[in-house]
C-alpha cells in the first residue's frame, strides 16, 4: 500500500533519522556512474498534482522520481478541467484512476493532502498545503543542517521572517526539536502568531521580536520571505523597513556568530530578508538545500512506494 507523508507531526525521531540516512546514502551513490546505480522504482509511476505554482519542489520531486527509475506525469491546474469547475477531489480521483503508485500534492488549502489521502488508495505526499505544512522541505533542511553541523542535538536554529504564513516554519516546529534542536522564532508581531511556539515540544522553541536576541549564539539562521500572497491584508508593507529591522545584510550579519550558517527555503527576495551577497557567501547553505531536496525526496518516494 505504501506510506503517505502528510506532516512532520506524524513522524518520530527514528523515522526522521531513517529518511535522512537514506538521503545521505543516495548522496554517496552520486560518485557511482549513473549506469551502475540501482533503479528501485523502475516501472513505477509518480503523479505530481500542483494546484499552486512551484519551481523547486515540483522539479525536485520530478528529478527524484526519475533518478529512481520511475515514470512521472505532471498535472497543473492551468488548462485542465479544474478551470471548468472540477473539484480538487474529483481531479485527484481522476488521476488516481490511472493507477499511479504515489501522488504528490501541492495545494493552497491547509489540510487538503490529508483529505485526499483519506479518499485515495495510493499514498499521498504533501508538497505544501497553504500555510500549514511542507514536510519534505523540513526534512531536506534537517539533512542540510546535519551535514554542516554534525550531531544536531543541542544545536540552536533561529527562524526569522513571516512565520505566520510559513508552512516551512510549522513543519520545523514538529521536526527539528525531535532531533534535539532548539528553535528561536523571530519576526515582527504582525507576522509571529501568539502561542506559535506551543506547537513544538515544551521548552524547545522560544519567541522574540529582536533580531539581536534571536541570533545570539545560534549555530544557523533560516530566513523566510514575507508571503504577501497569503496575507488577507498587508501586514508589513514596506520592504526597506523590514530589511532594516529583520533582514540579514552587511550590517546585521555582525549579529550572527562567526561560523554560523545561513539557510533559506527559497525563493528569496534579494535585499529584503537577505542580500544577494550573503546568499552567495561561503556560509550560505541555500544551494545545498536545493541539492539535498532531490536526495531527500528520493528517500521519501522510496518510503512511500516500497514500504
């Protein structure tokens, strides 16, 4: 039957580590000639259903599937019966009737992948649902941090930006503390929901509105963009004001401990949450996140289809 992946809340520390270990194994296999690599999903079919625009996640899942030997079909809302009023469930059931081995879903509504998983016979992978969850992003970030820092227990990560509308931040609240990471959530009051730290296990996440306090003694910082497309009203309109207070730039980077790493799930707005120079600096792990996205999603697809 396979195993769906809908939320990092559903995973325990052992399951998370198992996925990361398998992704790391795939990375080691990159040194093997492509013609000699195993294709465990040869003859399998992966269907990508994206009801929202995506570049990194959709291409990453597609590349992961193809590296494993699977066939891939990509469905996007534009130019389909969804524009004629077909419901999400009907679209998903139509694709499922074609017998894919796994369906990858991105949707603007929170909880939609879980609702579909309850209705479909094949496993469903959540590629992002509204401002709710993005489990594969949290897992690839965990792999990237583990590669850079080694043992994660006792490490501190600051997450800075639009946490109110970030499915990445919510996924991390359920993921990284299980690996022993302490989280600091930082942003303006309008973008940092009261009580958000309560989603993480007690004592593993703290909230601050001060960038200096958030960055003090951290091992890494993750910047998040302001997601104006998810805001019912504009909660922080002026990019230059945000950059001055919460952006990582030539002035504020001095608050970051020497040797601390920089992450961003992308896409980023140059000069707002981070400057182009810092995004391309040696301490930036942004491109490593992209690379590890394919490897982590390979492990997730194997788990979904083969377990």
